[in-house]
């Protein structure tokens, strides 16, 4: 479960970082991963080695995204690479996560306003109301993000 959450979280981060960008060249931190993945599968379908390559890529990618060293074109290229790998591994969800509805987005904004005003009770009430609608609120350095529960 932890590993799947890690893969899903990285895929979400890539979607956000690559929003609207066409895939370009793979960034340096991801360039050798495609060859290592193919080599692992060619080695008698060595799935553990292929998964190791995927997690190495996730580690390097999270570091690059944290350092803002992943331009949108590079993030889009890595996203395309992981989607290609997923045709073999089948680990990503079959469909993208559900889109935020307007009411949930408005509730998230209200929660942020309540937090800004230090109205913790209202912020907690809104977080609980979002949870009842099927959304988890994740507070990130870039602001809050809704995640499906």
C-alpha cells in the first residue's frame, strides 16, 4: 500500500508540474531510467529490477520537483515514460482521479480563509465536510490540495 501511494503521489505531482506542457526531452535525472527499465524486462522479465528502476526514478523526480528543477516539458516527458511503463506494470489507477467539483474547491478556499484568520474550528469543520464528500485535504508548501479518499 505504501509503495502504491508513493507511485500515485509522484504521478499526481507530475500531472501538476506538467499541466498543459507537451513532452520534451527526458531530464538528466531520468535519462538512463528508460534503458535500465527495458534491460530489466529483457533480463528474463526481471520485474523486481524494473520496480527498483521505477522507485529510483520517483526518488530522483521528487528531489527535482522539490528543488523546482523539473521544467514542465521534462515533467511531461517523465509522465509519458511512467505511463508507458504502466502498460507493463499496471500499477496506476485505470482512470485519472475525479475532478474537483466547484463546491469542493470553494470549500477549500473557505478553509484557507478560516486558517488565515486563525479560526481553527471553522477550518476543521470545512476539512471534515470535505472528507464527508470524499476528499482529503493535504497541506503542502504550495498550498492545500484536494485528494480523493
